[in-house]
C-alpha cells in the first residue's frame, strides 16, 4: 500500500494511506480541503519506477503551495489534470458579498455628499461674507483660502500620507506650475469679486459655460479640433446664458463681465495644465499640484491685497472686536476651500469620469436651488429657462465628447 504525505507551507506533515489509485486520489482531495479552496493543476514527473512527485501549483497566488510525494508501488497515480476544491476565500472574479457592496456604496454616497456640501457651502459662505455680511475684500479672502490649502495640503501629503508626495524635478517645471498658479489666482479672485454683485444662481449659470471657453482655448492654443457635433452642442450653452442674462432681475454689468473673465480663466487653466504638464515626468496629481500652486498663489495675492485692499488686516481685527464670529467664518471658510479640492480628488478617484461629469452638472443645479432658498434672491421664469437650457447644453456637450473618444 502506497503512503502519501502532503506538505503545507508551514511544513506540517499529514500522512494517509491510499488503497489504490482511485482511493488515494479521493483521500488526497479530501485532505487538501483542509488547506485551500483554489483551483490547482498537477504536473507529474517520475524520477524512479517507484516514486512519483506531484506538484499542485495554484493558477492564482494562494496562501499555500502544496507538494505531494507518492510511493507508487502499485503503479502510477491516475492521470489527474485538475483538482477542483471548494473555496472559502472568494476570488477577484467572484461577486462581492452584499455587505461589502453596501459599505462601498455608502462610502461613495458619503464622498459625493461631502463634495456637494463643501462646494455649495464655500460658495454660499463666500456670497454671505462678501455681500450680506459686508466683508468686501475678495482678494484677502482668496489669500486666506490659499494659505489654508498650503498648510492642509502639506499635512495631508507629508504627514498623513494620503497620496505619495511628488517632487518638482526642474526649474522649467516650477515655472510652468507658477504660470498655472497665476491663472488660478485670477479665476478664484474674479469669481469671488463677481459674488459681490451677482446672485449665486446667475453666477452658476455663467460658470456653466466653462466647456465653451475650454473648447475655444483648446482650438486656438493646441489646434485641437472636436467633432462638429461637439461644437454644435455649445450653441445651447451660450444661448442659455444670453437668455438668463436678459431675464435676470439682479443683472449687474460689471459683475457679469468679471464672472465671464473668471469662467474663461478656469478654462484657460485647464487647457494650460494639459499643455504644460503633459510629459510623464511632469505630471502631478491634483493633490500635489495644489500643494505647490497654493503657496505660489499666496505670494501673488499678498502684494495685491496690500495694494488694492488697504489696511484689510486692521479692518478685519476691528470687525473681530465687535463680532468675533468673523474670525470663525474666515477659518471655517478657508478650511472648506481646501476640503473642496480634497473631496473632488477623492470623488474622481472612486468614480468614473462619466459619473463625475453627471455629478458636476447636477451640482450646479443644486447650488442654484439652495442659494435661492437661502438668500431669497428674485428669479424670473425667463432666467430659469435660460439656465436650464445651459445645463442641457452642457449635458449634450459631455455626451458628445464621450462619443467622440
């Protein structure tokens, strides 16, 4: 009677007797069930007439790698090509357990909710501070945002290791990031200035035209042409803003022009980022890019604040003596500005590009509704129809871009 021993990764030996070829194979299968539940293949080599070595190699990387040696005094073991063993550990191809699916879904919902809340929250708080509260210093407010982004980005990357830190490799790359930071400053400052003169709903309607400016800058700066259908979808985007402008009860020409400039600067920054940081050695993820752009933005904003918003620090301290809540407003608003970037990165990481586009389009509509409910700014049917047409055009544009790829 042949004696068979199974040797596990922990070097434990489990002997058992086989009463012939078929019985030995059955007992071997039963013993292997104690160790693993994967699918294994066997290779049989015969070094002597009485010794057969069978190696069970997992098709996937498993916890154990088993060897079997058989003294086949009664002939070779049966030709076994594959052992199928029950598995207690699911493979990657197996569907995720309902509990894991539920946790993943809840995590994604939480991320999206945080992204919406931070985006809409910082927008509404900016509007409250710059318009309702009377804190008329948009450049200083932007500098507070960038200072918070600098500090919190360093904590998140260098200390908390949320993403690996990427370094600037050359002076040329630094100059490119500096150029991006300057355009970024312009877009944020102009956006905040526009909130002094325009309601959030109209501000968001103008901001929805970003795809139009992106397509224009991409064409003139990179000579990149989109399909004719993609350009056609931009018509309702622009038409909707024109209609919304004509029907906006709180229309302000200077605020409108500044908001257009902010939207164009956002689009320009997106196109420039694709041009300047296109090589593999210069690409940075959004968290690391913010880590380097934010301090450079502070350097740009500090002299602009001192020149254009004279004695803003003294005025802020005087306001704080009368109402200490202004300090908490600024601190919370600045932290929220960083949280916008953080949640945007996480949502991008955990959802698809298409999902992000849909969520982004819906976010603008949610911001409009929430701002109207909070600030009670007057709206007209014509204005809402124009904004709806713009959002519809943006959705068509996203769909056309996806099909063209």
